[in-house]
C-alpha cells in the first residue's frame, strides 16, 4: 500500500508538471513536416515547393515504354504491357491501354493542384526576395499551362480547375470546351513569359523562351485539322456523330486567324534567339550532318565534344537533384540505353524502329527511298539522310565495344541482326537477333535498334553498368522552326517556309527542298517526322493532321537480312559484315508477333477511365467510347 501511495503521488506530481507546461508542449512545431504558412514565409521553402511541381515531368520520354510504339516509329518488343490495347483499337474506359504518367489524368491533376497552390499563395507570401517570388510564380504558371496542354493533347477539352480546392467541396466539374482550354493555357503561358522576362535561365527550369515556345505549339495544334470541327467532322464519321464536338474542336471562328496566331507565336521565338547551326548557306558534309544530329540528341555532348548545341534545348528534363525522379541506378541517370539497345550488349530492345520509319529517310540527293529501285533494294543502308545513321542501328552498322563476355563472337563491334551463311549449308544467327546466344528473349523483332538518345561514348560499353546522363527535349528550337514552317504553308507563304525548312536540312547535310504545293506539304511532314523522331511528336502530329490510318493503320514491317557466301569465299570466324565475302539480301516482312495494328477513329482521343467517369458524374466521354 505504501508503494502504491508513492506511485500515485508521483503520477499526481507528473500531472501537475504536465499541466503547467501543456500549452507550450502542444504548440511545438512537428519536426517531420513543414507548416503551410512557414512554406510561404520562406523563399527557400517556397522554391522547394515549386521544385516539387516539376516532378510530374517524370523522365519525359525516357521510359521503358515509349509513345513512339503507338505510331509508325517503333514496335514495343515485350508483350503484356497493354500496348496492343491501343494499337489494335480494343481500348475501352474499363480496359485502358498504357499511358505514361506525363499524360496521365490523375498525375497531371495532382501537379495542377500543386501549381494552383503556388499561384494562389505566392502573391501573398511574406518572404522579401521579390525577384525570386516573381520567378517562382512565373514557373508555376508555366507548369500549369504545360500540364494542361499534356491533358488536352491526349483527351481534348478537360475540366479547368484554376484554384486549389478545399476539403468537403463539390469536386464535380464538367469538361471545358477545347477553345476554353486553349485560351486558358495561352493565358498561363503569357503570364509566365511576363513574370520570367529578364530572369536568369537555368537548365531544366521554365524560362520566358520556354513559355513562348510552348505557346507556339499550343496554337499550332489549335489551328490543325483535328481541332477544326467542320474539317474533323468531314473526315471522320465518329467525330461527325459526336454530340459534344466543341469539347474537342473549335465550332466557330476563323481558322486562318488561328494559323496567323500560330505563325506569329513561333516567329517571336525565332527572332528571340538562334538555333544550333541553322545559319549554314549550304548543306553540311554527311559526317558533319550526322554529328550535328548526335550533338543535339546528347544535349550538346556529341562524340566530338561539341557543347555549343545548348541553345537548341529550350525546355529540357535535365540531370539534377532538384526535381527529378531518380532511382537506384548507377550515377542516378537515365537507363534509356539498356531499355532500347541491342540484346548483344545485354540491353532490352524495348522500342525498336520499324521498317516504315527506316523507309522514310530520304536518299542523300533528296529523292525518296524505293524498294522497287534495284540499287536501293540491293544496298538499302547506303547513301541515306545522315540523320538515319544517328537514329537507327541496322545490320552491319558500327557501334560500341561489346561487353567482355560477347567480344569472342563480335570483334568488329558491328550490329548483327541478320543470318549469315556458315559454309556448311546453314546460317549463323546474328548476335543481336532473337535467336542470339546472348539474351535471345530481348532481341529485336524488327531487326533494328534505336541509336538516338543512346550515348555513343565507348567508355559506356553496355549501358547497364553505367546509366546515361542526357537531357530529354520537352521543347527545342527546331520544333518551333517546324511550327513556323507549317503555319507558313497553311497561309500559302511557301518561300518563307522553304527558307526555314532548308536551314534544318542544311544542318543535317541534306539538299534544299524545291517542291511546291501538296508535294511541299508532304515533304515538310516527312521532314518533321525525321527531325523529331522518337521525341513524342509523331503520335500527336498524325492525329492532328488526321492521317493515322496511314501511320498506325499500315501495321508493322520488319526486315529480314540474309548473307550468303560469294563464290570461292569462306565464312569469317568470328563473323563480321563484309560485302567482299558475303552477298546480302534484304526482304521487308510483315510482323504481327505482338500486335496486329489497325486504326479506329475513336483512337483520335484516349478514353477517360471508367473510375474517373463514375467519380465525376459531370464528365462526358470522348467520341467512340460512349
């Protein structure tokens, strides 16, 4: 009992002590989080918040699946990733195809919510650095505009949420019209450009030029066929039958005025700075053209150490600890190389080029490649646009040193995607085929591999033990040049269009374009396709031009390469590409191993997921998915 009294006394004393200091105790700031008010009272914390908004950019296009595999650029090698849900036209609101987070409905609205918070709080923030405050506000406006244009590119008009919602509000909100969404995005980008004017430029962060460049893209899309209701309905029965066409297209207004706006917006950027090597008076040499293109893809870090291409990248996903989503890969870099490189280098052959892309690279003289031309068919990889050699790895192309365990079967460091006579009536399987002794499950099904965006530095031999550190080009100067050219063509200013188009071609080592009329439009579209290959433009361009039946709809072609021995020759051991020893034949073949591509007009837009439709009953579904 005595002990119990002592215990009770101690408890009572403790309660008195706790009561005396409880007010102070309860007011202690939590150590594992930052109070909202503290965030907007401190410049560094406000900056950290805005850095967090950047994180929704993710890896850009450096993901294992690429948007290129949804169009006539690439085939995704591996099954079971919901790629074919889209390419075969079977996607439904309840059975969604793969969507990158950088276009994902939920992820984009999460980022927009954070941007709204920054836009709401920064004007009344209490830290005293007004330059930083303006810069952060400009970045927040830019990011909100950027994320909305990502949604609009995929879905058409979406609900416009321009303020941070509070708890227990009614979150039911209808989709805005396409025109309202464009106006909202342009307003955000204009605000961003104004606030970022005169501010320092940092790689990977928004700038005035980035806002102006993105504005040119948004206005170009707005003027395109898919977003003019009359044109869209005339070209698609699905869109013609859609009762809510204003959600995805302009129902009124002068289309020529929209083209004029797109042209003017692009010209502002072209006048503000200059692009990388776009001042040549004649075509570069083929080797220079190839290196120029590699330099751009490496963010200015080419095989010859050229760093002057930085002006090309207007907005980029760069390697920085500030707002990336890095993982535990070595160097914290991008594993694009292992995702897409040859299996004979222990890579995964993810998004392999298809024959249709290869065929669209012109010959060096500017003529079209043609399988019916005997010279072209006999030697299809000779004398092509220099950008071909900077973008595609093909049978016999030189590449980096093989990993140590593969050197014994390839001492020449050449891509092997063919089948080569063994001198005994059979064939040796190329080390980079699916029948290879090296990781055959990772071999290309098209017999090509991606070279673009893979660092050619021989010090990075296999891309597995060394992750890459190169930027993703969200927006580059040359895209804006192409935007300007397209607007000029729409407004019948062919001379101006060709002037700027030829600047791009000269840098690449290609001759000037002299075509007119529809032939010039077709050549422009192919030039845009080649210059921006694998940069997530072809998917959107084909749809806004309303030509995807000619892109996704034409299926997948691959190449079969066989080498037979010339009379009197014996096979090379180990094998190497040698036209003096082997006769090579090249046969385009259809490939339906993973998917049988088709086009249905509902695929112009992606469906809104069933769960989202059930949650927000004010939404209406996209055409073809109702």
